[in-house]
């Protein structure tokens, strides 16, 4: 397991920086996905081409996409920067951008919202601690109101037109790719980005704003399915089900249900990461799905969130069922065939690796799935689990001291999908062990605080979690659904007498 302390070197690097920026973008969209879905349902039923056309109720469509959705995004972006005060100023500023343009201002809200909140934060610092007692509310309200007023005017005359030009340029670039039949090439960037846990940033930070604008104009958008198509992940998991070995093969069937029907795509990322060449299967499957939708001119009315086949079908435009369903089926087929060839070709080598040495078969298979040796598992094999011996950092030889564990938090990019699943698994194990004094919850990494005792993340996200909770004990896992480290945590709690 990976541990940290207050004097641990602060993690960083380009990957962490990209993940943090991408997470910030998606964090403005994800909490408001329900509003996007509601807008999609309204269009599905009440516009002239909907299932139950209704001119009066169709009047909801315009105000929702022009005002409601951008203001929700701006408010959330402002809250991320400066809490409620930032959210209020962000909304005031963004209304100027909205009124100053004639297209849905999602991109403008994602820029103006955080910017306005940041400016409010800087203005407050000017007279922080200098306001006479009794005048705090007066100064705070008027400063926020005046700054919001000025930013709204600036947004109307200057910021709005610039963002509109940028938004039109991005949409034109997408249209250009579609006309030249090059849109499938996006999968070359999207699929590797997904398995590096940039999936929410790509889908909700980029495709959702542009796709929603397209859907407002044409009733659907292909961009909603570039990242959200569950087909490539389904194909890879099916290949592991039939041709995998050890723990990967044993867990793949359950992962299929979670990924395909639950829409938690993160569940298949570890399977690709343990054998990186499988990214070729994901890319080929993704390109196939996009090409199919381009061929049939199919798309969704609104984002499919989560990326479940149920959500995909529910948001499919009325003229796109054939294309959308085929895009899922064909992408799954292509990714399955390529992944199957790769797994079959390396099967003998993987089996030999899994059964080599003096370790038991299960521990050897686990290490084969991890793709590297585990000091934790070797320690368990040699010494058992007494006194929490399993909690030794990989690559370290000395045990560490840590504060008593009473709060455990699973953290992932969005704080909803894979982290919720992992929290449920560990919570059940702790309950089965008769321990009821430990709470297990799940959060987005951006919402972590430094008052928790133990944080569990996927190994690619641990560096970011350490930045948020530097004094906590950090545990890295490769598979939220069935990591052997969950048992080690339970053993540690029992060894320390936690009940």
C-alpha cells in the first residue's frame, strides 16, 4: 500500500496537472447532469419532432438551454473557486455573457463563472480584516453586487462575443471532421485519455457543452457518444471473460454488468492498464462506434450520464435508434475480437508468470494482474497479517505509524461511480467483520479534506488525493471492485482492536 505523511514530498507532474484541470472542467458539469437530462426529456416529448408534441410545453426548451443550464454551470464553477459567494457573483457575471450572444453559452459559463469568483476572492482580500465592526454585511453585499454588475457589462460587450467566436470555431472544427469523415480519429485521443482517468474531463468538460449546442440546433449530437459509448469497454471485458486468467477472468463478468448496465466505465480501465497493448482494442472499438454513427447520422438528444446502455437508449433521438444500437454492438464486437487475439497470444506467458515461484497460485495471479511485485502480498505470504503487517508501502521496508482509523473515504474523479462501488464493497467487508465504529464514504477528489484517516484511490489518482489530504493514510488500488487490499484494511482494523 502507498502511505504518506505530512512531510512527504508533494506529488505533481504533468499528468496530475492535466487531471486536475480536466476534473475542474467536468466538476462544473457533473453536478448538473440531472438538469441536462431533464432538458433532454423535455425535447424528447414536446418539440414538434418529439413523441408527444406540445407547443405550450415546448416553450420550456429555450429558457432551459439559454438560461438555466449555463447559469447552473457558472454557479457551480464559482462555488468551486469561492463557495457560495463565488457562485452568486459568477451567475451575475455570466448573465451578461448570455444576453450578449445568441447561442447557448456553456463555454462562456465555464470560463466566466470561475473567473468572476476568483476576482471576487481577490477583491475581498483587499479589505480583509479592515472593515469596522457592524459594516461587514454592507461591504460584502455591495462589493459583490458592484463587481457582478461590472463583470456582467464586460461580459455583454466584450467577453460574450469572444466566447461566441471561440464556440463557433470549435463547432466548425467538429463539422469539418464530420464532413471529411475524420471524426472517428478522435478515438485515438479519447480512448487513451479515458483509461488515464480523464474520461469525465473529456466527456463533460468538452463534448457535453459543444454537443448540447448542436442538439439545440439539430435535435441531436454525435458528440454525446464519442466517449460515452459502452461498447469498447464491453468488448474488452468480454475478452477477459473468455480468454483472461486468474483474478481478471474471475471478476470480468461482474464488471460487465457494472460497466454496461450501470454505466461506470472506470471499472474496465484497470484491465487495460494491466496490459496496455489492449488500448489498441479500445481505440479500434471507439473508432468503429463513431464511424457507425457518422454513417447513419445518428446521435443522442442529451448526454448519456452515466454511460449506461439504458441511458444511451433513453437519450437516443427518434431517428437514430438503428445507428446508435449498431454503434454499440459493432464497437463491442471489434474491441472484443482484437482484445481476444491479444489475450490469446499472451496466454501461455501470462499463465507461466502466474504460476512461477514459491507463492501460492492466488497471490501469484494477483501479482500477475498487478503487473509488478507487491511487497504487501509477499509480506502476507511470509508473515501473515498480524499487527497490520500488510500495510507496508510498496518498495519500502520499514513500517510506519499512523493515527487511529475511524473514517475511510473512497475518492475518484467524480466521486460517484467507481468510488461508490468500492465503498460499498469495503463497507460490507467491515460490517461482516463486526466492526461498526468505522465510517466508509465516497467523494470526489476535489472535495477531499485533511480531516480523514484513510483515503483509497485508484493508483493513477493517488497523487492528486495526497494534495488534498496530505496527513491521511493513502491506499492505492488497481481495481475498485475486488482489490485484495480491502482484506488487508480489515485485518489492520482488527489487529488494532477497532470495533
